[in-house]
RNA sequence: GGGCGUGUGGCCUAGUCUGGAUAUGGCGACAGCCUCCUAAGCUGUAGAACGGGGGUUCGAAUCCCCCUACGCCCGCCA
C-alpha cells in the first residue's frame, strides 16, 4: 500500500528538514493552485529565522533541492513541488488496478477506536434532525476504518429516565382511541404517539407529573415489574430505530443499555468514587460536581442517580473497551461533554473521549421536536427520496423494471446520507424538501451517476482482461491526467478528513472526483477510440475502483445503472 | 448576565485549526451543447473585497480585541 502522493510528501518534508536549518514546525506544505503541482512551500514563515528574503531562500532551495520523480520550481517566494505527470499517471493506474475497490486503504493499525453515535432516546422514530448524528458517526467510523483503525460502533441506549417514564405511563393508561392515527406499522412510529399524547396531557393536568415521578422512583429503586416495562418499550422502539438505520446503511456493532449500569451497581460505585473528590459538594442532600463555577448534579437528595452520573459510569466502563473513544453529540451536550471529560480526569481515567458536536437541523426554519411531533421522520425522508428517484429512473429507461425499486432505494438513501454529510458538523442545517430532493449538482445521484457511466463503458467493453505490464501509459492527455491526479488525492483526503473529524471534506472530494470523470467522459471517447482504447479502459477502471472505495467510505450504494 | 458555536455572491456551501500566490463548488438566472460510451451530464456569462469596527503582520476570510445577528447551553430533565 504505497501511494505516490503520500510518498512524495514524505520525501519533500524529509529533504526540506534536512536542508533547512529551522525548527521543524515552521516547515508547512500547502496545496498550490492546481497546475503548479501537488505541494507548495511558502518561504515566508522561516525567512526571519534565516534572516533572508523569502525570494532568495526560494531561489536557493530551487537550486539545491531535487526530488525523485518530480520537479521543484520556484514562483516568487513559493516553491512548488510537482510529481512527474507520467510517473503519477502510471503509478496511480497500476495501484488502482491492483488494489481495486480497496484503493485508498492504509495499513491497519492495532489501535481500536470506539465510536459512540446516535444514542437517541428510544421514545420514538428518528427524525431528520436526529439522523445527522448517525450519519456523521457512521461516516467517520468508515473513514477511521479505511485509515486502518479497529472500529467498534456503539449505541448507548437511554432506556431509563423521565422520557421513558412518560412513555410507560402512556402505555399503561391510554387506549388506541386516545391517540392520533398513524399509517406506518413500525413500532417506533406507533409508540411515539403515546409519548406525544402524554406530553399533551401533562400540559393540561399537573397532577399527572406525580404519577410520572412515581414510575421513575419505582424504576430507580429497582422494581422488577417497572424495569420490565421500561425494557420492553425501549426494545420495541429500538427495533424501529435500528431498522431505519440499517436502511441508511448504518450498522451498529454493539448496544449498551443505561439501565444495565444501575442494575450491575456501577452507577452506585461511581457516585461513591466521586464523593471522595474535592470538587464534589452537597446541597440539601443532593450531590453535585463543580468545575469553574458550573455545578452538575449527579445524585438526588434520595441519592438516586441523575443522567450525568450514569453517563459518566458509562464512560468509565467504555474506557476499558478501546484505546480511543469518539462520541458524536448534539451541540446541546457541550457543557455535559466538558463535565464528562473533567470528571473522568479527576477520577484518574486516561481514556478521555474526543467529542464531535453537531449543530441542530431545523425544518423549513422551524425546530423539530419529537415531543410535539413537529418533524419529518427519517423514514418519510427516505421514502420520499426513493419515490423521487424512481420517477427519475422511469424517465430515463436505462433500468430493467424488475431492478427499479432496488436501484431507486440505493439512490434515494444515498441522497439522504449525502445531503446530511456534505455540510460540516458544526454548521446548522435547515432542511428543505426541495433542496434535499435535488438530484443534480452537489448530490449523491451526481456521484452515483458518474459511477454508472464508468460501469456502463466497462460492461460494453468486449476486450479481454487488461495486461497491466504491457499497457502503453506514456501518451496521456491533459484531461486523462487530471482525472488520474484527482484519484491519486484520495488517500490524502482520507487522512485529512479523519484527522480533523471532517467527513464533509470527503463528500466534497467525491463530488470533485465525479465532476472530473464527467469531463473526461465528455472529452475522451473510450470504446470509439482505436489506438487508445486499452489505455482509456484502464483509466475508466481505475476511476471505477477509486470511486467505489470513496462511495463505500461515504456509505453510498453503488448502482450499476440508473 | 455568562459560556460555546455559527455569519462567505439572490440562496446553499469549501477554505478558518496550521495567515500567503487570481476565495471552492452547487442551486437559481442568462447563453449554448445529445446522428457519438446514460444530458441525474458538460461549456460559457453575470454575481462575493468573506456580519461590522479596530488591532497584530511584509501579508488577514483565516490570529487578537470590541460590537452585532442567529442557534445551543447555564435543571435534584435527559
């Protein structure tokens, strides 16, 4: 697994560090404008250090540096490093044809990362806002995996707590007639109606709150029947949530129930451990953890646990399960995240989670709320996208009728994932049907379409297998090189998006790669060219493998036609 | 009141961490491209001095300070 672009960068850095007598961190490579090469070194940063004019330094470097299979060229105070085009072209094609759909994968590491994502309360179906978390988590996990880490994807099931007590009360006391009608049979859609109705009733009748509290109490005191109620309902809703996630191509490796931490005594033990800390105080019998003026209550006056304590117990447990922890959380958990990190440190635990926060998703400018029922469910979003995709497919007549539904599903679901992942996590998203269902431009169908075009050429190609050794790879043209160069960038993008927890960069790359292929497709006939047919088949194949790898990493399905 | 985040052409968005060479791409608009491998495509035109102000610097969308708009948080809820 050698990638020319990574090797090239390594070589440049090594030689620069060797040659320049300046602190290493001053040597930063950046990306120059497209045609100048792969890497650039602005010579300003260390000009002071060397007491010399950046232009002069660049001049000297240009004269004295040589790189294998590439050139060093000065442009004012910049030094541009360009890989020899034919070398880049040849090596990348060979690499793609050899590694096939695992192109871009880096050597596997022994380090294990546990990614916690979704962890939505099991009181109703996921809505579009809640879907942001799993899409970010799953995509990041796929990126880490491709970079070589061992991955476990975990869902923390908040199967106890007030929100579940509300649902439990509803199931005990309400009849089907009390509820709004819902067509979908999935249990998450069915059960959420109880949750929503009870919340309505709570606004009218305050005495209800007492009954809810009673349920919470008996649950926390470990009442078997109540706990059983909680467990059953949580499981039913989870069944629906998991089904939706699976449809989105998101598969969890493990689930951890919040209740298990109470049942096995680890919450109780944790509260004991915390009590001995200096920054844990007491107020009317209730316990709180205090840091920088922020009080976080961890136990009630009756010493039953609160969510922060339970989540902390979960992290203590998790710390043993992996080398690194990554959590995906909504921005409303920022303060809570700080609490978890600080408290873990105080407890002497070294595996502190890295937390990726994402902003909320609004729907046409309005808040989405499970409680109020003001949302677009993920299931509806996927259904609508699938239907729209089907209409588009029908227009084009490229697909056999019996494959129609399956392909529409791949396109619809891909569109949903891509629509969510293409925006950087910390930015708010306002969900609009029209934009989400736009299958042109910066969208998953655009990417999938480029893939089917490549696939279609390869299907029609009647030649035998390519003989890589005998391929004439020297006489390449500009657009061909551009495409291959874009392909070669993949490992670099993969590392960048993984290191910075920026899955949106990979989405952007996928779009650029597809666009580059579409230009190649327009400019260079493959099957209709005589002398260059084999070479172009090799290019198309390379693209197909690279794009397959990119799409897998984004969790997008790969339709053969559309 | 305090904390965190966000503000880039009419709309959406990349770049901000790690300051640097003409600010990325999409939607929409306008003008074009299917006797040729799927036009969910491609080309061109118009459109942004990067929320406002100050500062640091040879150089600021990027760093610092102030202000402003919006979101989130500051519960013996989760």
